[in-house]
C-alpha cells in the first residue's frame, strides 16, 4: 500500500496518539507515515521549527495540504 499521508508528531505526544487513532477510524493506517519532528529523516527541513507548536499535523501528500490540530473525524473525512 502506498503512503498517502504524513502525520507530524513527537514521541510521547498524547494529542498525536489521539490524531492517529482518529485517522485509523476513518481509513487504513498503512496509508499514513508518522514522522517524528525531532528525530526526522527529512533532515534538510527543520520540522520542529515548522510544526513544534502545531503538532499533530496531518499532511496529504498528493497536494501537500495540511490539517492542523485540533481536528475531528468529520474534518478528517473531508480532508481525505
């Protein structure tokens, strides 16, 4: 299955866990990749600077549109 979304998160973030739980209630978890903003593999981008006070952030990779917390199941359904 292809990764279609990124969920920007950080270790121990309870809101990020809630966001992932909401997302998986709507669609398959295999289409989302959780990206830790502190320990990220996209080293050329400072994700802490971009998203530090906004996580969790859900990004649709097809057009790079982002959904910033707080969001609910209905907003996720509309987003995906």
